[in-house]
């Protein structure tokens, strides 16, 4: 599953309402996150690998 940070357009590994692979909390500013089937674009450890 992937989740997109809509203000930046960066797609992270994870899902809305949790924590991304790189450790970002998607519960903070919930309206900035959207579940997606897009390819992961975050280069941080935990998301990209």
C-alpha cells in the first residue's frame, strides 16, 4: 500500500492513519494524506527499500 502527501506529491510506503516506511506520522494533518496505488517516490530509508 502507498500513501501520497498531497502538498508535495511524494508517495510513501504505508497507509493513511498510520506511519510511513520512513517514519512520518500520517495522523498529523490528516487532510494532507491520501491512499494511492501510485509508485513510491520517497527516497528515504524504509520507503524506497
